[in-house]
C-alpha cells in the first residue's frame, strides 16, 4: 500500500474540465488523494471500485445529474460523505440536496477557504459517523475497565500500570465526577493485593466525630454505646488497599492521626493503649488543590508529601475529546440493556453538541446521568438535539454572547451544575468549589433578581 493510498480520498465530479483542474489542485495541495470524473456514470464506476471518503459533485451535468449520484452514494455507500456544488444556487435547491443526502451545499463561485472548510466539516461528520458504527458493533475491552482513548487518558493508563506494580502511596486528583474511585480500583485490582479487600472511605461523608472510630475502630467501653470492640476500616483493609476519598475534607486533628498511620503502619483503636500493625496500601483522592489548602493552613504539608508519592491527575471530561462519544455510546448500551430497549443512535449534530457544545461541570458522572435519562425518556431510535436538556441545547449560543452581565452568566452556570447533579445542593457546591451556605446565598440572590 502506498503512502498516497492512506490519505483521505476525495472524488471530484464535474463536466467542466477547468473546474476539475482547480479543485484537484487545491485539494491535492491540502494533502488529499484526489480522483476525478466528468460524468455520473464514470463517478459511479470509481466509487464502486475504489474506497472514497468524500464525493464533491456538481449538480447540473448532462444526462444524469449530481442529485442522482448523491442518491446512489447514499443508497450504497453509507461510509462516504457528499458535498453538492452548483452554479445555480437557490433555497429550494439547497433543501433538496440536503434531503437527498448531501452533507454540504456550496454555491459557485466559492473561495479556496470556503471549499476546504466545507471539506473539513463533511469529513468530521464522517469520522463521527464511523465512530458511532464502531461503538454499535462493540469495542475491545478498555484497560483496567476504564473507558478512554484520548492522550490524557493514555497517560493515566500508563501511570496506573507502573503504580500497580509498586506499594507506594498514591494521590489521585481531579474534579468531581472524573472517576477517581474507578482509578483507585484499577490500581488495586491490578496489584499483588487484588485478592484482598479494597475498602473505599468517603472522608467527607462521615461526621468528624465518627471518622476516627470508623477508620481505626474502637475498644469496648471506649465511649457511651461501645458495648463491644469493633475493627475499623484500616483493619478491614489489612493485606489490601484503603481508598481515602476526598481526603481534603478531613480536619487537621485527623490529618495528624493519618500521618502517624502512614509513618508507623499501625493504628490506635479508640480507647486502646497500644497500636496494632496493619499491612495496608493507602490511596487517596481530592477534588481540591491541596497546595492551596496548605497555604491557607487547612492541610498539613507533611501529610501531603506522604500521600503524594505517586500523583495521578485526572483530566476533566471537556479535555478528553472523542472520549465523550466513547462514554456516551457505552452508557447508551448499558442503560438500553437495563431498560430492555434497543440501543439508540446519536445524530451527527447531537454528537457534535456532546463533544464540543458543553463544558460538563459534572464530568463523567453528569454525562452518565444524562444518557441514562435520554435512554429512558426518548421514544425514537435516534437521539436528536431537541431531546437534550436546555443547558446543552443553548450552551453554545450563550457562550458566544459576550454582552451578557456576569450575574446572568453565573446564574446560568449554577443552574447547569444543579441540573447535572439532580438538584443535590451539596454535590453542586462541591463541583462549584464553594460551601453549601455560599451556594444557598447565591441562589437566593438569583431568585430575588428574577422576581423584580
């Protein structure tokens, strides 16, 4: 196979030799492999014998028109895109071309930039369509059970592979909803400790007064109600891995006790006089900058260095490119199977909006919740843009409007975050990186402004 045959292939069809020459020269200069035909029958012979990615065809040609070629391509070659070119532009003509199956409609005369822009748009739609076909046919297993093929996720997989073979303490950082616990599980189940327990602990979800006894256990009679001794999470994880989720939520007093466990590898049960040795690997996560918390005196620097032996920063969903589409198809299959429904397709425009039209403040968790809702609520076999919730449908247009007041932009963003977490204000506050009281005050101001 030659290097030329690996290029994106474009077939130019026009009965005017000068037009063919100009298009061939411009497209070849842009790096495409260009084939030419002066009639529809000749073009059909080429598409039947040669893999063609994109057909650029004139409309008005002798005997058989470009519309007939579009129909033939659409009926027989779903893996080929079409751009219609005409010297007789009209609204009715554009509508007919699009309805027949042309992805783009170019009116003569057009500039080189307009041509190449149309080609890029059509090829991007083709790439996303091929992507959708691949997902429908099934994909090979993802590394460690995680889903992603973007460069940032490839780096995460590389670090997981190296980290799993060691016993070092690991700090996983990333915004809420990026999959920090999934990464922690991947490390544990790829390590020599995989046969032992993996114990996740939500440090922010356990009241401060109970966290010590939950982590380290307590002796009988240590406090009122302690009728018998009970092991804590560290003892439960002995021989395995403990995952301290959102370790940034722990108090300074608890941080001292965690530091002692990391240094001495022993825990002191509440009410005990002696420590107990434990063989536990510690993984921790945070959705906040620990270095910023250290500067504010809210996190111990020595504990940070103990936890941060190996750092795994997780990219937000908005920086993962096609992974958004991979995940969308994965969740569609998952929830369609649970609901007993056929797996829905995503229209080209829906895939574009999912990938580039929204910032995903709730990350993978928000995307999963959205796809679950769409699978359940959409009646047809294709998810179209009108099926999407309002924040996604209008986010692009809103972001481009730079005349709106800051208060309006902030209000819309807060509503989008709340929608992404199902109205849960505690989770929304975490995504926004503010406390719940600040969020409540902002919502009151928003409501007051709207009532005026």
